[in-house]
C-alpha cells in the first residue's frame, strides 16, 4: 500500500525557475527552466497496432507524479532515416528527450547508432557492458550468441544505466545543455530502470519534484459538467485557484492548486474538504487510489472478506483484487461461471430460475452472489452477469445489459446497468460499476470509512 502522504499533491511550480548563466548538468543550484520533456517510442509493432503504447502511458504517469507534463510523444518505425529525422526534430526542441526501444542485438535495433551519428559521437565498445551480458547468459544457463556483442557499444560520452532485468543497458547523455535518455523496449526492463535510476537522477538535477504539490479529488458516478457546476460555488470564492478536470472510465478527477502551494496549503485543504462534503458518496478519495484500492482498504480495515462470481467479465474483478499485494487477507477467491451449467453446479443457482428468468437477470445475479459467499465462507459476495455483446440479448435486456449482485451480512441487492459500447469496453465498465456499487454498499453499512487514509489529507506536504 502507498504511503498516505504520497500522491495527494502535484506540481505546478517548475515555471518559476530562472535560467542561470553557468549551468551544466549536475549543478543543481544552477539549472534552467525545464520546459519540454519529449518522448520517442520506436517499434513497428506499435505502428501496426500489434502492441499498445504502454511506454507513453507509463512514462507520462511517472512524470506527472513528479510534477511534469510530457510535452509530446512521437511513435516511429525502426528504420534508420525515420530515427534520424525524428531525433533531429525533437533534439532541437526538447530539454529532456527520452527514447524507448531499438537497443537490442538484432539488425533492426538502430537507435543508438543513428543517434550517435546525428550527435557526432563515436561508438565505443564497453567491456563492462559485455561482462554484464555474459554474466546474464551464464546465469540462465544459455550460450551467448555473437550478435549480443552489439549491445556492448555505446556513444562515447554516454553513461551506462545498468539493466538488471535484461541485456541492453539504458544510456544517459548530457550534451548541448540537454539530457538524452535511451531506454530498452521491454516494459519489465524499462520500468525498473526509470523508477530506480532515471527519476532519482532527474530529481537530483531539480528537473522533477520529490512529490506532487497539487491536490487531486477523485470522484465517481458523476459527470464532468455536473461536477464542475457542483464545485463552482466553492471555487469562485478563491482567487488564483487553478482547476483542471480529467474524465475517465466513469470517474472524474479534479486537480486544484495555488501558485504558491506552501503558503496556501491549509487553504487548499479546506477547499478539498468542502468539495468532499458536497460530493457525498460520489467522493472516491484524495490522491490517486483506484476504486479497488479504496474498496480493499475498507474491507481490510474492518476485517471483512469477499468472494466474486463472474460471468460476462470473465474474472476481471478477481484480477483487480489480486493485483494488490496482501489481498488474500480479504479476498478469498473468485468463480468464473460463464455457462449456465457452471452457475448451477458450482454456485448452486436453481436451474428453474435460469429457465424462467434467463441467466441474465436480477435474481440470478443475487443467487450467484449468495452462492459464492457460501462456497467461500466470506462476509460479502459480488456477482456480475450480462450480455457483453455483440451477440445475445433479449427485447427486455438487449446487448449491453448487465446485472450486478451483492450479498452482505444484512441482505442482498442487485442493480441493472445498460451500456452501448463494444464488448471489451463494456467489460471494463462492468468492473468499475461493480466495485463502485460494492463501495457504496460498504459506506451505507456505516463501516470504518472516514478514518481510512485515502479520505484524509492531513499531514501531506509539498516539496517546494
């Protein structure tokens, strides 16, 4: 779980930095204003739609958490002329340029070769890189093919960033009053390098904040325009208050800040508490916690347990719970009862009920929630059954209809939802709706919610 004081504030203060004449990378007290972080993501698989651009999502999120908004991202092929053209364009405009991919051993890995050519850098063979590559192959008991030696070359002025998860190291260059960061493509290699080595370096230079210094209010179940209207009476009382909204997957985040966060922190906290009171159950948390994290914290704080029974979501809800470390304390398990027979045999849903009302109905959702609660011996049971599409549906319950059921120590309930969206989008919507319905039920049962830290902002501090 994250520290309660982290993830509440976000930065808007970098623009206050003034350039110094004698600045060079590594002199923290003599640094220019950092205006542009730019990203180049390389790979044919990205352009062909075979792989989602997860690097953009990840790096953008990591920088946002440190007060930086990524200026732009360019996705290009692995072809040499494309790399050269795009690098020249970005290098002329960026203060910090990050590239991902193209550092491996194959013929289509050309990133450092093309960039070295543009920068007039000689490629040098680094014995320490080769030793790391050889040690890695030795550790997995496989011979090292000759083409892996290609990864041991680096631009002459580049610093090597160790890659503990793979063979291609990252590279860091300070040149022309700019910073170039070249990262390997595999996410399991890139992400540890970025979090454990790149971010600390940028922080030491003063390019990123230690933490955020805006305040984020997360809401759920209310639209963006409605939320703005609701908050208007509070926000219009405060001069120089900056406000930004971001809508996603049934949620809207509202970020508020003042130009000088340290002087106005107490005022910002008061505004946030007023917004929370106004929202009621539509308030999710302060900071960045997801719905499943909020729900999990409530269950854990109160010593409660839950199990899931899923049909149309195919295990997405169970997956969300088990993505959290320590979830076995409150999440006992889940059943994917996709067929009618599995609902009957595993969960004990009466066959007659399915015949009379269909598997997608309020009473079947309730029976599924009751059945999984009994099977897993938990306090709560959460179920979903529906028509995700594109086939199926009835006149009464067309494609996009979903019933969510909850069994609690005090009784049962179900709620009908209907969406007009594609199959995969509908499944994600069901996931968020089910977790939110459970959250609201837990709140209604007056459990220990107020004292859980995602609803508190006392003690938070900014880095500036």
